[in-house]
């Protein structure tokens, strides 16, 4: 079985103007969602408390709200999730109560009202810690980008490195844009997914660029555009298979992973889908536009030496 | 061309044996158990203790299915949770307060595996349930206490040396003392210098801060004012000392809580992480960990006349005394001088007064404490002593008995407890020692036990079903080569689980997600190889040559793409905390194992199938269509 029965190279690079318009407009859209709506940051970053409780029978949300109001917590968000017995309570930081006291107070008042309540999880983060986690997250993204640019400059050349990292950041911004638009909660686990995507989607660019480099040596008389088209077409089957496999696992996570892994899997899904697009329609045109050609790539590795190694 | 030398097969066989050995402990499940530990850190458990417990259990009709005696603990395994609970209360009764009995779970994997170090994976709190606290030192309180201590030491030293001073106070972290005589300034400076140890600074830069204190002298209308400030590094030393003491105290307190396998670690310069697996009563844990109770023994002032007390209530207590209140709110004047503090206590336990039936705490003092107590009680027969519990910002007189006679031997009973629970709690706090400075919980993550089980199911199901789907996909698309890829992927899973078990890395829910995700990403290597082989065949190469070239050419790409993923993984590990770190560890290990299994293991199978034949007509790698151009 073979999905791609292409007989001729697909002229991907002919669409580079259209794709540039698409890329730039999605990018601008994502940025505007981010700046207008902002990310719905979880307690990991803002500080605050999340409590997940389970009742023996169907939970009465209104009664829980009233109970919390009696202990002066009107600003609590109470909602159902998963089943009707599961309740999620969000509490902002309080200046007059330490986070340790806050969760105990809530728990005690819920228990008093209805003893058949079981605590599933509590996450309380102080303001200072939230800020630090936020900074560490930003540092991690920066570090990953730098590391990838350095490695690719060393293995390929700077044009590819820049093209790959721009394609990658394009994916990351779009993931963040989705999270801003739908106001999905952005927490530490989602950040892990974003960073995983950063590593994963650069794979995609590396595989294509690897082919481009090989083609430059093989197709000495072809134009740059043809070389790139050929490279993308020849790696198409691999691209589809790999992403299909990864996406299968991610779907499995969406189905079985519960609410903690849900947003993690969502971020990965967006990352995978846009990763395919961006490595082909962002990375390659960009590398071309930056002036990649035979002379600056074929030189990086001596073709004769490589052939000897192969044999 | 496609033949592996036999040593390569041996290596693969060995790694698979390693993988299987370290993976199987995860499949044996766990049994309820109790863990008996000495209450004091550094204590030992004798083998006779085990025999005593086993006898008692036999009498009660409980038969442990296994017992493990180690240097600092004894573990007893049971068939049911009911037996475990019953055994816990029996052991507690038999052993008394010298030992702590905690509930635990022990792996059922056979002894020979455990002795190889093959243990089940170490589950994080989100998978086994429990509490995680991050506690932060109150830095302002640390220097406040240090300055308080410094000033009272200085006052005593100046009295001894007969240096005349007036008005000594602490203002904004600076100690300020006023003198009439200019010469006194230098004398006092020498005294102060003797109180702190200097630190020599080598290397480049100025040696400015080699002293623990800096001084500022000013003159004002014939007054000589000396300002003493701790240098920055002396402050740092104070903080690190306070943190060390708190670490030890928290260790003792956690021991008292009876938690099996707690984690108590320093994080940064002023934080401590505490993880208590299996703890459900978070309120109790917070209360015990956060309390700053210190016991102080002081003498009551001889004159307790109502006029003096009234003046004291208006803020004019007689010199050298201070106003306190007892539990009923009654005021009393107490001398500032501290006779003894809780540090001299070596043991404390709750009890009941035989005469009155009231709850009491009986404490045992160490040698020097006992001597001081003996001397004080001898000299003050007929006078009243106060036992004061100092917590955060409040100080309360628990009891103020009249000293009837000299008390030797260092055994003291504290009456005046509200109830048995309070007696137990205070005894615990006195035993465990006090915190050098208050700590605040700045992060709390609690996971209930059923949530832990649910999370395991979520992670495992995601991995298993994701794996099955990949298996189907690959075998349909690449036929034999697909099946080989799947076998290589299974080997990858085996190695990953074995490695995680062997190094006992903490497995969290994001870690489980990382196992699933790593599998999805690891298959990329095999897809790359299989596509390359198809390419080579398309280019008209023989099947044998295609296999060879396919693996060779894919290698560079696999390396490049894995290294970039590795960079991301390492960044996650360095900057990530908690759940992210758990994800990163698995991710990075998974990438490393996948490079081995996708290339070596899959190649060895392919070589075994195809390499031995001299001539093969075709490869079972799915249909291949020709591309016309080039």
C-alpha cells in the first residue's frame, strides 16, 4: 500500500506566495487573539487554587456556591466537568488568607454541608511561585530556540537554521493563538506540550532540509525550486506516516487521558497539524528566499567522502 | 552485506534480558504493609523488635505474608488492608512513642529481583496520591530573631564588662546603642566582632566584606551612637543555618506523622520541598509542619500586685519583666530571662495525671537542662514558674505551677492541657524541635488516592491504545518491514520502562504521557528507514543493497532530528518544575532508547530475515510506485 502515488514532483514552491499570505495572516490572527483576549493562564502561572472534588451523588453546583459564599468566597468559580458528580472549584489568591488555610477552609465547609464529598486534587500556587514558573517557562522556550538554531547552523547552515526556527515559532504562536481564542486553560502541562512541539516540529524541517541538501548534490543542473519540490515530494510519504502515528497516540490521549491530559493533547494536535504545513510551506520558501543554493550547501559536506561511507 | 556479526546479536540479547528483568517487577502489584521506624532520626530498629511484633500479631491471629528488616526500618507485609490497619494499631500499642508505625505498600516482586535492584517504577504523587508542599522561609523573621539574640547577648556582655550604655534598640534591621564615653565604642565593637565569624574572601575584588558586621559611628550632642549592621554574607549564613535547622525539624515532624518514604529536600536558598505519599489528612499535616511552637520556661515576677499589672497593661511593665496571659486570659508579670527552652528537651509524651485525671505532657530534659532545672528549682522553692508556648506572634502561659521542692533527674510534667489531643500535639512538637524561623506554604498539590489510580489508568490506556493503533497502521503500510518496526518499538517500550525502573526516576502523569508521545515520535525513525529503502528500490537497486543504503542514509537524518528533540527535552528538564520535569526525564530517555531500538534492533531482525539469503527477489515493504521524472 502506498498513499502517495505521485508520478511527478508536486510544485509546492509555486504556491509560495499564496502560502506566505496564509502564513502571515494566521500568524497575525494568532497574535491579535493573544493580545486582545490573552491566554487563560492556569493557577500554575497566576497563583491561586484549583480544587477537584467528587460527590457520591449528583453535585449541586448552586448549593456549593452558596456554601462558599457563607465563608466569604463569593469570587469562587464552581463548575461541573466530566461527570455530574465531579466539581471543579477555582479560587483566586487572597491577601488575607494563606493558600494553605484557604483550601482547608473550603474543604471543611464543603464537608460540613455534605459529608459524601471526596477530595480528588488540590493545586495551590502562591503568587511568587506562579511568577517564577512563568519566567522559567519563557526561559525554556528561549533556550530551546537558541539550542536548535545553533545546532542547525552547525549541521546545515544559518539559512536553514533561521528558516526552521521561524517555521517552528510560527507553530508555537498558532498553538498559543488557539488557546487564546478558545480560552482553553494554559498550564504547566500545556507548556510541556508546546516545548515538545518545538522539538518535534523541527524534526520535520530537518528531514526536508536533509533531502534538500542531498538533492543539491545529486541534481546539480536543476533549479533551486525544483530541488526543493523534489525533496518535499519524496519525503511526503514519510511525513504523512510519521504524523499519522504521532497523531494516533495523541488521539488516544484525548480519549483516555482525562481532563489533565486533555489540553496537553489539544496543544500537540494543533502543533502536529501546523507542523506539517509550516515545515513545507513556511520553512522551505523562507530558506529559498534567504538564498539557499548549491554553492552554500553542497560545500558543507564533501560528497565523495559521504559516498565512500555509504559503500 | 546485511549480516550482523554475532557479537551484535549478543549485545541485543543482553539488553533485552536487562529490559525484561527490570520491567517485570512492575507487573507483580503491591501488598498492604506497615513500616516501623524509630521516632528519632538516626535511631535503629533491632531484630528483636521484629520478633516481639510478630509474636503479638500471632496472638491477635494476624499472619504477615512477609517481613523485611533493614537497618533503620522493619516492613511487614499483609494480605488485606484490614489486617494492615489492625497490625498498625497493635504495633503502636506494643512499641509506644519510641517508634513510628506508618502504612505503606510493598511490591510483590520476588526477593531475587529486588536484590538485583529491580524494583517497580517510582510513582510520583499524582499517581499514588499524597501531598506536595513547597515551604518558604520567612526571611524577615530570620534576621529579626538573629538581631534579637545578638542584642540580648550584647547587653549581657556590656553589663559584665561594666560598659555604660543607655538606650539600645533595633531599628530597621540595625542595632543601635548609645554611649556617654567615646572609648566605649571601640570596646563594644570588639565584643560584637567576637560574636560573628568572619569569612575570608580570596581572589580578585576587594576584601571589603570579610567581617560579619559593619559599624557606623555618629556623635550627637555629646551622645556617641553606634550602629551595628550584619553584612550581607553574614545574613546569608544566618539564612542557610536557619534553613538547615528547619530541614532537620521538619524531618523529625514528618517522622512523627508516620509517613513511609517521605521526601524532604532543600530547594534554592530559602525553600524546602516536602512530599508525603499517601497522606490524606492534609489539615493535620499542614498544622504539624507549619507550627513554630517553642517552649520557654521563665520565672514569674515576685511582685504580682494589681497596680503593677494594670500599669503593665498600659505598656509600662517594670524593667526586666513582661506581661503574659494564661489560657483563661488572666494577666501575669514574668521575668524576661529565659531559664530553659525546648531545645533541652530530649523526649516528650502525652499522659494523664494520676491525681486529677487531667491531660499532661511529660518531658525529659537532657543533662545540662536537667542540671539547670535542678538548680533553679532549688533556688526558687515556693516561687512560681511559667511554661510558655510561643507560636508565631502569640505567647501563651500553659501552666504556672508553684515550685514545691527541688526537682532533679530532668523529668518534668506540664499540666494545664485542654484535652488529650492537645497533649499529643504539643508533645509531638516538643519532641520534633522548633523551627528556627516560621515557614509559609507557598505551593500545595494534593492528589487523592482514587485520583492517583484513575491517573494511572489514564496514562496506561493512552499508551496501550496508541501503541495498538500504531501497530496496525505500520503493519498494513509496510508489511513485514512494518511488523519489524513494531517489534523494534516494543523493544523501545521495554527498554524505556526498564530504564525508568532501574534508575528509579519519578514517574508522573505527564511522564506517562511522555511514554505514549515518545512511542508516537520514535516510530519516525523506522518510517524514515522504510521510506529510504523504498526509495532505493525505486531507483533500481537490488533488495539487499536497498536495505543497506536505506539504513545508512536514514541514519544522518535520524540523528539530526533526534538531537534537536533532545535539546528541547534537556531545556524542559533544566527549567521545568514538578510535572514538566517528569515529562522531560521520560522524553529524553525515550529518545535515547529509540535510537538504539529503531536502528539496531530493527536492523538485526531484518538482517536475520533477509541477510542470510544470497538472492532475494523482492522485499515485503508494501507496494512501491515509480516516480517518472529524474
